């Protein structure tokens, strides 16, 4: 995994710009885990990755990835490869496969 050394960065903080629409004083990191993980996948820097891996652990991040309803193809393949998650076990992949495309209807 690319971020194997995440434990070397226990003081990593999440860039508050990733959660610009939320009030940081009232934000619950436990409840909003999936939102945070998705934002980091889509727009995060290495420091943001270190934060989520330290906060939720590898299993917590994997669980969040599997339950995300949407990721673009590039991000979906990146996390599938980095966390050894089969595409078929990801909700976003299953959802994409079941969508009717305009030319198929």
C-alpha cells in the first residue's frame, strides 16, 4: 500500500478546506466517516490520507470505501488497488454496473 507509513504521522490533520460546507465546531468525525473518506479519495493530499488512516484505521477506511455510493473510475481503481478491495465488493462499482446507459436503452 502506498501509505504504509501512516503511523509515522500521528499528528496529521485534515485539511479543513475538504469540508468547507460544514461547521468545524459541530462536526462529528465518527458519523461523517464516509463523507470524509470520499473527500480525501477525490481531493486529498498525503497528509489527509495519513489523517484518515490514523483516525479510522485501515479496516475502517476499507469499510467506508466499500460503502461509498459513487467514485469516478480513476479513484475507484486506485483505492481498489491500494487497499486490495475487489471492484465487485464496492457499492459504487455495483451501482455503476447496474445503471442503464443512454445508448443501451
